[in-house]
C-alpha cells in the first residue's frame, strides 16, 4: 500500500509541477491584464474604450478623428479641456494635424439646428490657436475669410425665438481678432503656456 501511495505521489509530482509552472506563466499575464484594466478606469473605462473603437469602425474614422468629432458634438456643454489638450498635442504631428483640421473644416460648414457643431469647432480652434502648433495661426491667417463669414453672416434662431447664431458670430469675431493681431495672439499663447 505504501509502494502504491509512493508511486501515485511520484506520478502526481510532474502534474503538480506542470500546474505550478502554468500558474507561474499565467500570473504575469493576469497581473498585466489587471494593470491594464485599472489604467482604463476599471469596467467603466473598458466600456468607454470598446465603445470608442466601435464608433470609430462605424463612422470609418481614426481614433483621433473620433476624438475631434466627440469634442465638437451636439451636447450642450463645451468640449472637455483634457480632450482639447490631447487633440492639441496630436496636432504637432503633420498627418494628425490634417485629420484634426479636416473634421474642424467639416464642422465649420454646419448651419441651422446644427449650429452647436460649428460653435464647438470654433472653441476647439481657439484652443488650438492658443495652445497648439504655430501652424494653426499661419493656416487661419490664410483662410481668415471663413471666420469672417461666420462672424458677419451666421444666422440661426431656434424654435423658442432665441438667436443662437450670436454664439457663433461672437466666437468667430474673437478668433478673427486673434488671427489679425500677431501681438494679441502672442500674448494669449504666452498666457496659455503658464
């Protein structure tokens, strides 16, 4: 009986060793997954990440383009400062700059009940002008006529009779002033850098 128990223990030893080795191999992967899960903000962060990826696939756009679309959406509040800062940092890369400005250009074409898309694109442009690459100012100087047209011509009165177009006109007016005054722009960029 003792010999049988010894033989059974000897036979089980390799299996136990394999189980310990498998557990040791899985432990780093599990720890890495747990760290990644925590860095995404837990379950809520994972859901946001998966949702963002699904939206990017649905809209056939890059993650960055999706971020710009979300920053300039229809929600009644302005773009989140952290999102605008991420977009601003991405604008330093020429290819990403083109993606960002492409979406902003689309949003500036919005009119009527979509006025908020245009307005939020102007908010993002203001942020990029003050905190993004200097290329933004040069490009806006070359196409200041777009901002001037928004300043002078944008009209939209909502169903309650409120002039929502004034929001776009005033924001465009501020941007035209910045673009046309290198000294003021330099002052605002220095202030934003502090």
